[in-house]
């Protein structure tokens, strides 16, 4: 293990109930980011690369569904379709039908009743 990887791991804290290693460094949308060997990395991808294997062109997915988790035991490789299937299977997809869709436009007349 390199000093840089040790430093990156030191920026996480273990969560005893789930086993997650929660990243406390810089994040975007909950996912950790760090620089390593002159490149910017999603931290969970970097940790997977260093502890398991190179993710190459695959996504690194979370078994725990916690974007800030960097525990290599909680990470696995998959395609984008695997990621979508996992999201649907776990019921994490957004309800974007009808008025819950951000592009929804009411096409009819709106009546307001005031009592």
C-alpha cells in the first residue's frame, strides 16, 4: 500500500453498523473525489483498483448503496445496465411519472377553489 492510498483511506471513517468506510474528503453528489498520480479519481474506483483489480471500462457499483462508501468489500464491477437493474431491484429509482416529472407541464385549465 502506498502512502497516498493510506492517506486517502485515512480520510474515511468506519461506520460500525453497516461496515461502510465513509469518505470525508471532497465530494460531488455524495461520491468522493481525490487526486492520485496526477489524475482525478472517484475514490471508490481508486480503492477498487488498488485493493481488487482495475475496473477498466466497467462501473464500480456499491452493494451498500452508499455513494461515500470506499470499503472494497462493498464494491463490485458492473455495466451501466447492471447499475440500472440493481437500482430497480432495490426500489431506488425516482418516481418521475406525471406531476413528479420535472418536465411535467399541466395542459389543462387550472381551477382554484377557496372556501
